[in-house]
C-alpha cells in the first residue's frame, strides 16, 4: 500500500489528491448551504414573532425599535359567548403586540386601536410609557 502526503492530508492506496479535494469541497459547500438555510429560517421565524410589551422599561430607557405602528383586523374567540369576534390588534412593523400577560393586544374598535398606534408613533428616540395612557389602560384591562 502506498502512502503519500498532500498538504495536511495523508493519502493511502489508490486515492488521488484530486478526488479527496473534490469530495472535501462538495461536502463543505453542502454544509455552508445548510448553515445558510438555517440562518434564513431563523431570521424568518424572528420576523414573524410577536412583540412583547413586557420588555419596555417604565423609566423610559428603552429605545424605539420599530419604524411604524398600525392596526390589523383579527378574529378572536370571545370567552363569554364562545363565538368568534372581530377585533383590532396593534402591530409594530407588521408584527402583533403582546401584553406582559402574553395576550394579544386586541381592542374591540378600530378607533381605539388607531389611538394606541398613534401613541406609539408619537414616541421619539426612547419609548416613554408614561406618555401612553391609552396603552396602559388597554394592557392592564
């Protein structure tokens, strides 16, 4: 059996350096593609996630992390009647907002939801929760 050294690899028998390099480069390319796919999937999942309001600090030291606030019509189960009811949910950059109790911040009227969206849009560099009384009422109710 012949033994040859090519770079840091030791080749035994009839294996050629070219065949080893081709196998190594194709497996490396497959690994890189798989890693890229995982990163893209993780970014897509993060984009879909809801925004938790529990992360906002009451002292106003939380920076504004969104570009636009809006509302979206959603269907929710009414716990009293057990039927589906149309509600309006607050969205930040298209992502739904969740309360600190991990419930969707949904309101019964579009006007109420728009008023809260305006409160969020009025925030400047830092989010000041004490300047958003309607949001405080909606989250605590």
